[in-house]
């Protein structure tokens, strides 16, 4: 029982045919050429410097939470760039294609993108930014920071951690592949129903969207299990719940959300898959289907998802603001309470995404009030950060600048969110670009916090700071671009512009569209600043090596050496206070050396996660193109890998005290970029058991 | 694009745009829209009552307590019971007030709005128009006037208009800024919205929720005319030689773009057309959109377009 498909299908290649490769589209030709050139350059460098083995041993097969975190962030930044290019294309299209007589080039009637292409661009933009940029970047920070912050050696399940990373990466790779083989979905990041059903989206675009999300969200769910277990089980001695740093608290709450919400998305997409593959009628308008069911399920995941993103961001702000104010966070207990209040309320508000669906006033009233309740704990947080500044000694370092800008974005996004929460207002701006501007304030707050986090924690990992001057240039240009673009977008919302328009028919929108385009150009400049910042920082790294990059840092991750050794702490720290490092510094204990070292049990690397990730990617590809034999084969491969793993007797190795001592005195050999000798034969001292 | 983004241009353009009346939502044209605009103002003012002080406080704090300034430094100050009550209490009060206000206004602007109908007009002043969204046009059926249009909504001044809405294929959202607020339009289901027409005027309505490749072309003209003009218009339209039978409707419902939103009129729409469309969608009738069609729309290949096949009953 299979759904009827338009177009050819063959047992060998499924729906794949040569004309699915859009080699005639000029934009894609250039993109493809770029990818090939960059890809070859990377491969060449790796081979030329003989780093292939190093990459495989130290990165691709690693189970070290810090390296996994770094790779998460790299994947996220690459996808952030891809998503940005999509955004740039959309803005440029809308300004070029303004007015009924707007000319067209490159085969488009208006502007330069025909709707078929434009619709894929905006759908990919949203999907990428939320699921493949913001999510991996934040997961990356959680991976890097949480174990260090709670004094743990690694995550609870290091192997599963690597698996999460590679599943997310497989999803991202599928999204990228859709550029060159077939199309991406043209039905929005939310999968507008019934537009995603086969009669209206007969191509493979929706399948790319569906399977990419499905695979990566398995990764996210596994990661949530891992994070929760780590925080609950692996806190260092003395780290009671109320000594837990706020970033770890927000990670905990955020991953509880992920663990409960992602399965809903999985089910919604699986049912959609049943419609598209088996000819079922879960979400069709006819034959007993119920399309509102999809919309409900999607937002039952979708709303918690946005809080899954924002809570760790609140955590980052709560680390950065105290550090650069030289003061503890104001109202720690209420901050934690507010975090969990936000998480709790986030399950109760999903209907605010479709107030205009025609539900009665009682239902809309309930969800309106529930939505506004989020404003209370959010307000508490803002007040608490403000009072943290009060009587502080504030340094305007780059992370602090990002945090302060984030505060501003939170106020703008909160104000407009509280507007959208009133159905009486929502009816006039739902589906308008005003809404788009609202959530961009919020997701740009995620981006601001991400850059705060990058500049803040970079030296912890790599031992040198990012260049302050270029960091500030990057910050200011980015900030200016954000303010200009989104102020104009709010204005357009009041002018009545709605979202997802391929060409903007009203010439009155032109001035603001031009302003937006100008703002977007500033983002382009800011990216250049970012790249220069990286290059300059790496060039000058010898000058910015510091034992303590931020002398006013307060939490445990800064207690261990910088750059952090791969075993995290030579001796598991005993925690005495909430801001442990600040407390030790005050009592002159921060430089204390342990009097002796003990052997450390470390997990061994494994190639299986990256192999499973690759097989999952192949499986997704086969499902998208309906190449059943390949799907069966890759699935069997995954199962074999899991079986192999379950018979694996390797229980890790022990780092010997002498080795630790050597690495503690020469930090470079323990750093995460250093190549490690093969230690899998280290003997296991009996007393260490 | 004739104007190149230039450093000084955007601020100037911003100013220019402010002075014109382009901010449509600032100029509501009937009762519902006015109430919604008032709700917007109330909400913003109340929110600014806390946001502005917070911004000021943050500004003052970062100035006064910046490193090297003379603000008193207290490395341990992190708790104050009174303040912590206030940081919960103030947002709580604001949200309680706004929550009450929100629920109250929902009833006032309720799209199915029987209250509005009763307050503003006797039954003779209520005009019912059935709206059917297709891929990618709007069909307006006037059962009382025995006429139908494509992409034109004409209503008399001083009446209350009830729109019943459904769609033949995918979900959509109807929107006439200043006049008709957004409401979903869904296949196999009906929604409703109500608006009053106190002033004469011409507006552009359009689709607000993405519905496929032809979505950006889905505009329709909206005119509020005098009752006499309305009668004249209705007579003219109802005299159209084209009758809107269900078979004729099925042709219109084929996926197609109406470039320039050209208006057409039909006489004698089949009685119960709206219900028939809803029932058909429920029974599984779809008007499929092929990839070739989606690809051709808005591209130069559009002219080469072949006529799409008939509706596909599963
Ligand atoms: C004070 C807190 C917030 C309130 C009251 C609020 C309120 C709302 C409401 C009512 C909507 C639905 C609007 C509509 O579709 O008509 C909405 C949409 C949205 N919000 Fe928020 N929000 C808040 C915070 C956030 C945060 C923290 C994020 C993300 C990090 C966020 C991201 C989004 C997104 C992505 C959408 C739209 C999704 C779409 O339709 O594509 N919001 N918000
Ligand atoms: Cu929401």
C-alpha cells in the first residue's frame, strides 16, 4: 500500500533521475562551484599537512565532550552562514520585486527568484536557523561548559554524545544536499498543512525537510537524555542543587523541554510520512483526515522548542553579566525559579500560534492569558540582570557588549510578544512581517548570546583570546544591521506587509524594504569582521595566551587550566560555595595545587558514532528518493553497528598520575588540539576500581 | 531597482515613509479595526511603563558602575527581599491587568461577532458573502444578490458584512488591512468573520498565509460603495452571461494565477455552492498542483503552461 506518485520511479534509483540535478540554475552553479573549490581546498590542506589521521583519531572518532561541543558549534556556524545567505536572497528578492511592474531577471517574472525557488529559500532559512544553526550552537555550548561547570570528567554517556552530534550533522548534510540533488521543501519551516501533502507538494522537497528534521531530532533527544543525566548524576562533591551555576540550571530545564517536546514532533512527522508514503489520511482535508491535528502537534513541539532555545541563552547571559560586573548574580534563587516557571508555562501556550484559526473567545482567552504569564518570569530575569549591574564594576568586554545588546533585544521581543499575545492585536498582525520581526528579536538574542559565548569560552578551550578590536567592530556592525533591518520590518508590519511574499505587490512598502536591504548589507560587513577577527586572533595567539583569560570569572569551569586539558580536572574539585572560583579567589585558594594525582578513568574513542551518523544520512537520502534497497541496507548497517557496540569490551583506559603530572606542568600536551599518544593499553591499577 | 542603497538614503526614506499614510494599521476604518488598534495602543503603553524604566535603569547602571567611574562597588550585594518581591510583583500586576484586558477585548472583536451584528444593524442590513479561496484566486459568492465575482469584494456602506470562508485546496488566510482582520480559510472547514462598513473607500485585500507558488498573486479589490451604487453594481454583475454552475466553478478552482487580479462576474451561482465546496473537500476532492506548474509560475516559462488536468477524486 504505497501512495501514488507522479513521475518516474525505478527500483534501482527510486525517484532519482538526472534531471533532478538542477545544473541549469545559475545560482546553484555558482554555489556548487564554491562548494567544490572550498571542499577541495580543505581536503588538500588536510592531506598536505598530513592531518587526515589526526582528524580521524582526535576529532571524528572522539567522545570528548569539549571536542564534540566544538564540532557542534562549527556545524552550527556553517549552517548559520548558509541560513544567512538565504536571508540575504529573500531580502534582495523582495526589494527588487516590489510593485506590479517590477522587472525580472534570470528567468523570474519579478526580481531574480521565481516563486518556486524563493519558497524553498524561505523554508530552508527557517528550518536551518532554528534546527541546524541555533540548536547545534547552543547544544555545543552545553556540551563544552556543563561538565566543566559541575566538575565532571565528561558527559554521562560520552559515546551517545558523539552519536547525537553525528545524527544532527547527518540532518544538516541532507539539507545541504537538497541544494544540488532535487529540491527543498517549499512549504515553510513549519510544514504548512495540507500544502505538505502529496497533491500539493509532489516532489521530494518536503521529504528532505521531513527526514532531515527527523534524523537530527533523534540526535537532539538523545542529547537531552545525556544532559539531564549528567547534571543530575555527575555533579562534583559539594555541588548541591543550589550551588549549581545558572547556565547548568537553564541547560537542565531546556533539555527537559527537549525530552518531552521532540517526540511530539517525531510523531507528527511520522504521521505526515504515512500520508506521503503510504497514502494515509491523517492530515488531509478530506477522507476523514484532520489538518488542524498537525498544526496542533507541530506547535505543541514548536512553542516549547523556542523556549528550548532561549533558556540556555538566559543561562549564558547569567554567566556573562556577573563576570563582567564583578558581582554575583542578583536573586539566584528567583532566577532558577523563573527558569522553571518559563519551562513549565511553555507547554501550555501553543495555541497562540493560531489564534486566527477561528477558535472561540474562551479558548483564545485561555491561551492568551497563559501566554502572557510567560512575561512574569521573563520580566523577573530582566530585573535580576539589571540589579546585577547595580553596584558592580562593569567591564565592557566583547561578551558583555553582546549580553547588553541581548538584554535590549529581549525587551523588544518581549514587548512585541506581549502584543501578539492579545488576540485583539494578533488578528491584525499574525502572518505579517511584524510577527517575523518579533521572533527575529528573540532568535537574534540567541545569536547575540552565541557570540557572547564564543568570545567568552573560546580561550578556555584554545588558550588564547579572540581579538578585542575586531570583536568590537564585529559587534557594532552586527548590532547596527540588526536594529536597522528589524526596525524597518516592524514598520512594514504596520504597513500591512504579510510574510512569505515572493514579490511585494504594494509599492508603498518600497522605502522600508530598501532600509532592510541596507541593514542586511551591514550583516555582510559584520561577517567579514568576524572572519578577520578569527584570522587576527590566530595570528596573534602567542600574545594573548593567559592563564586566566577573564580574571573576574566566577564559576568552576575557570578553575581548571586554560587551555583546558582533555581530562578536565586533574583532581575532582570539592565545591564549597555557589560561585566556587570567586570564593576561592577571595580566600586565596584559586592557585592551590593538589598534593598528589590519582589515575583517571577515561572513555576510549570510537568510530561507530560517525559511521552510524553517515549511515543515517544515507538512510535519509534513500527514504527521500524512495530507494528501498538502499534504505534497507543502511538501516541494517546501523543495526549491525549497534550490535557491534553492545559486544564491545573496551571499557576505556586509565591516565596514570605521572602522565597527568607531565600534562599539568606542560599544558600544551594535554590541550584539546594536541595529538595524543595511543593510551588504550594503559594498565588498570586495582585500587582505582 | 533604481535606488541604490546608499549611506544617507535609508534614514531619509524612513522619514519619508513616516510622513505618508502608509501605516495602514494606524488608520482603522471600522469598528472592529478601531478596537484592535486601541488594544494595540493600550498594550504598548502599559508595557512601556515597565520597559522604559528598565531601560533607563540599565543605562544609568552601566554608566555609573562602569569600571573606573565613582559608583560604589559592593562585590557581595546579590539579594534584597523587598526588591525580589517587587521583581515578581510588578510583572505580575501588569500581566494580571493585561490578561483581563485581553479577554475583554477578545469578546469585542470576536470574528464570529454576533454582538456586532445585533448592535449595528437589523437583519436587513446584514450582507452575507461566501468566500472561497482557490489556488490562487478568491471567489466571492453573493447568494442574496445571485451573483459571484472573482477577486472583487463590493459591499454597501452602513452595513454589516458576514463572510463565510472556505478553501478548495490548501489553507489560507484572508486579510484586508484596516477593514477585515486575519482569519484562517481552510479546506473542508468553514470559518467566519464579520465587519462593518461605516465609510466609503477602496482597499486591497490579499492572501496572508502561504498557499503555494501563486500565493503572491492573490490580491482582490475591496470597495465600500453607497447602497445605491451597490444595487447598481449588483445588477450589472448579476447580468453577466457567465453562470457559475458547479462545473464552471471546478474550472475556476483549477490551480491558476490571475495575473493583475482581473475581476470577473458571474450570474446565478449554483445554490448551495459554498456547502458543496466544503463537502467536496471533505470527501477528498483535491485540485493537485504539479511540480511543473509550480516551477512555471512567476517565471518566464509561464506562457508555455499547459492546461492542468481536471479535479482528482480519490
Ligand atoms: C515574552 C515572551 C514571548 C511571548 C509573549 C511570545 C509570544 C508569541 C506569540 C503570541 C506568537 C504567535 C504570533 C502569531 O503567529 O500570530 C509568537 C510567535 C513566535 N515566537 Fe514568540 N513570544 C515570546 C518569546 C519568544 C521567544 C523567547 C522566542 C524564541 C527564541 C520566540 C519565538 C517565536 C517564533 C519563532 C514565533 C513564530 C513562528 C512562526 O510562525 O514561524 N518567542 N510569539
Ligand atoms: Cu509560541
